[in-house]
């Protein structure tokens, strides 16, 4: 039954993938006048059912964000603020492992301007974005013209140089005019919203585990029996002791939730996400995590001023509910050396999710800390079963330090990927993780000591031994990644396979690069590929092979699925490596063409200013299609040898299509 279903879907995709130019987003524009010189440029989008048009704020690593460019602003008009957009939805993309922001059914964008040239009659703008359905994506390239009413010369203002032809990145502002009924329906019925909730649950669980780890720190764990004993002895009855312990626990939760709320309020729910996906803040997060890690490993202590704790203790001595609240605040301050790095890490991770994630994270963290105090107060007899404080607490602290150090490099990797500097490629990243986890394993086996270890143990406990074995196993698991192993467990953490010194793995880089033809590179699975049509065609003539044109995109989910699941098949991979010349044309590349190569498309009438525009125009003009992936086989002169084919589930069908096209090559 599953094969029949896949076959039907493959047939449908094949029959619809290339026979039409898709236009799922229809645009209307208007101009709203605010004053004699201020206007609001309004762009309304009507989106076909099932399609998603991506927000300007969608994070890096997934679909491409919308970018509006307002042209010839200097000397004519000023941009007032940023382009506002209506409310969007969120969806976690399993392929790119990033949360994406998009619109369904409709969207509205507004840009306020102030005219400074009274002779200005119209404003021209353009949009570059992406629209997708079920992993199939097309590029949105639209040109807008806004006709303005006559402007009074006496009302114009001095122009500001910063209002140039620079793409505008926007903040998210809900626009009242949008239909609330449509938004509510989308939120309550669209399946991807459940994945957003799932990501919040993930934040909660990770934060709860972080709180549990903090609970096992030397600065908190010994305080459980001391604090519980204080409540039970000072209270007049058992019921009062339980009540006081509950107030204490609730106060701990309130303090940390307040911290998360303040972070969200100060920076803004969506601003947190924008910050966490920027290069500068990824670098800041990297530095912070390294500092936290060094603190846990014993290089130094992160502490707050002792006067704070003294003042809080004096308030706690007053007793009553107020005193209990100050006791909870004192715990947070005194234990900062242990909890600070964990709280900081959790806030960093929560920031990458945006929205209320910092509040959810702090709730999970504080709940894990507060529960033991409340439960042991209710059942004091449990205190006798608690393990005694000892060196194992420092082992937990050091272990967290190694984890902090490893994950710090993930943020450094994010920054490098955005900049495309290739400073921290896949092999180097994996080598660093092998070193960190290898050092952790040796520590757990007792091969060396760190500053907070008082004496070297002659033997280690069973729990520590099991942990050492697990860490060692994980370390050995990563080693083949240096030679090109996929390391699926680390998918989304390590840089992608194509972001490496060699897609063939460590040790083969030099030989592989020396074998590459001019203008070529190693594509997926080590396939020799070109990214320019003319260069690839010239090479095909030289070696007398047919050409496989691959209309693809950096943010094309189905393109990655084809590469991972169809191209990886041994028979298909053999054909791609040996029998064709692969030319991958990225239709979403934002690299600007030289001025003398920019033109107006004869097919669409739109401006072609980027490499992505150029290959999209080629695809539309020649194959009447604008969705990726799309594949076609050509001879060395550029003549078609096959009908185009799009995404397919069936490896055999794709192999057969390849063989039939190649067979026509003479």
C-alpha cells in the first residue's frame, strides 16, 4: 500500500513539476497618505492554499526571508522606520533543523516614507523572497511601482544619506487591518503550529534537566537538608513547615520566571530570535559559554558581590512570608557561581527559539530546583536516603563544564556558516569535539585532576565508570566523521558535509582538489559539479559527456531530500560521478551580478540582478517552470535529451530517467 501511495505521489509530482510557471502569490499595492509629505506604501499578498510565503524575520539556515528594496531613495525620500508586516506563523523545519516564520492565505507589508523631492511622482521597489509547498519552493521576484499624489514643495525636509537603496530588514508588527478570523483559523488548524509547541516542550525539558544538574552542584545540594531542617524545626507544626517550604519553592520559581520575563520584555520576543541568529551575537554566545565552561572546570569562580548575600540574609531573618521570599532570593544569589553558567546557557538556547521560550525555560529550570525542597519538607524521612555530599558533586560540575565548552563551538560554527569564511569547517569542528569529549572521558577515568579536586581517587564509583564508558563510546563514534562519515546522531550540530575541507573526508582533500577541473567543486557525495552553465557546458564538450542540469537552491528542502535519499543510492551515484557532467544552478543565490550582466527578463519583464534571478529566468524561459528541484539532461551543445523531471520518491524511476536520457547522447 505504501509503495502504491508513493508511486501515485511521484507520478503527480512528475506530471506537475515542470509543465507550468507557478504563481502562488498575487500582489496588490496602494498608497496611504498620512500628511502632506508622509505616505505609507502598502503591499498586500494573497497566497494560494497550501503555500507558505516566508517572513522577513525567518531565521538563517532555512527558507529565504523576504527582502524589500526601495530604489532611488537618496535625494527623493526617506524611509521612516522599518517595513512592518502582519502576523506570521511558525514551523520547525525537520530538514534544516530551524524554526521558520511564514504567512498562509494572506500577508500585508507597510513601509512609511517621507518625501523630500516635491517633483517625485512614483516610487519603485522590489521584493525577493521564497514561497514553498511540501518542500517544493519557488523564488518570488516582484517589482512594485507606487504612484504618489502631488507634493507641496514647502513641506519637504532635508534628505538623510542613510536612506539609500539598501534592503530593509524588518521588525514584526501586527497590523490591525488584517483579518483576525483568518489568523485564528490558521493558528488553530495548521499542523506546523504543533511543532512550535513541541519545541517549547523541548526547551522546558532541557531546562528541567539543567535545573536538575544545578541541583547536584556543590553550592546547592548540601543546602537541601539544611533548609528543610530549618523549616521543620522553626515551624510550630508539620503543616506549617510544609506550607513554608511550598512558599519557599514557589518563590524560587517566581524569581527565575521573573528573570525570563524580564529578558523577553527588555529585548522583545522576536528580537531575541533575531539576535541569536546574527553573527555578532553568535560570537558573543561563544565567548560566554567558554567563560562559563572555564568557571565550571575550576579556572575561576563567577560570584556576585558578597554584600548582596549579606543584605538578603538580614532580610530573611525577619521571618514570615517576606522572610521566606528573601531566603529564596538569597539562595539564587549565593548559588550564582553554580547556577549562573547554566542559567546563561539556557537563556542563550531559549533566545534561539524566540517568543516566550525564555519564560518557559526559566520555569522548567526553577521547578527542578524547587521540587526537592518542597517534597523533602512534606516527607522529612526521605532526607535519610539522600546521598552524602562529596567529590561526586564536583565531578558533575566539571562534566557540565566540558559540555558547555563543546556547545560553545556550535555558536562559533553558526557565525562561520553565515559568513561563509570556512574557518571552522566540518573536520575541524569534529576534531575539537573529539578532543573535548576525549578529555572528559580521561577525567572521568581519573587520569588527571582539576583545581577543585582535592585528592586523586584510587578507585572510581560505578556511576562514574558508566558515564566514562558512554563518553568514550561517543568519542570513538565521532572519529570516522573526520573521513566523511555522516554522523547522523550529530545532524544539525556539526557543519554540513559540503562545508568541509573535502567532501570525501580528511586525508583526501589535496588529491581530490588537484583532480578537479577548472571552475568545478565537489558537490553532494563528492560528485564533481559546476555552478555556472557555460563553464559546465564547455567541460562537457571537452570530455564528450552529457550534462545533467540541476535547478536547485540552498534553502530547497526537497533538493536536500533528493541528494540524501536518491543520489546516495549506489547505482545512481555511479551514474552521476561517471556518466554525466553535473551543473547545479542555485536559483536562490543572492550574489549580485556585475552591472553589465544585469538585464530585464524578456519572459517575465522583471529585473535580473542576482545569480539566483539569472538561473530562475533560465528555468522559466526554457522549461516554463520555477519550482525546484528540476532536472534535465542535455547534450554538450545544450540541446535537451530528456523531458524535465522534478522531485521523485522512487530511486528506480530516477535511475531509469537518467539512463534513458544518457542513451540519447551521441
